[in-house]
C-alpha cells in the first residue's frame, strides 16, 4: 500500500465519521444547517478520497483544503459553538482534513520531481 493510498483511506474514514457524527452530537436531532453542513462535507470528503485513490489531482487536494477550512469555521459561521462536542469535532476533523490534503499535495509534488529526474536525457 502506498503512502498516498493510506492518506486516502484515512480521509474516507474521516468522511464517514462526519456523516455519522451529527447523531452523536445532538445535531442529528433536527434538520439544522450545522447537521446538513457536516453530512454534506462528509460525503464530499468521501467522494474526493475515492477519486484521489484512482486519479490523484492537485485540484482535489485544494478542494479538500477548502472543505477542511469550512469545517474549522463552521461552528462560528453556523452558530453551534454552544454544542462544545460538535464544535470540537468539526474543528478537529477540519484540521485533519486540511493536514492530510497538504500532505497529499506534498507527496504529489515530490513524486512529480522524482519522475522528472528519471527521464532519459
């Protein structure tokens, strides 16, 4: 298993957790914007990770960074900072999604540089 695939599988797990987590943090009790945001971002993270497993692309990693940044900001933007567990969950998962997206970008850049080094002159 390559490092890149490992990162993608972690993102799948994070996305699935985002889909499931509103039920554990009372957000799932209603159809609040916070719950819908977490559900849709979870689905987006899973889809991006699935895409990246088969066709890594810088744009997909950039979208992952945007998803993670929204997760980090969402407790304040959507007003659920009073639900400390849900807010902390969004921030922590957001930081992980951003971190793994930047890590994936670094891996892709390193592979591109090394693949250019191997070309015959």
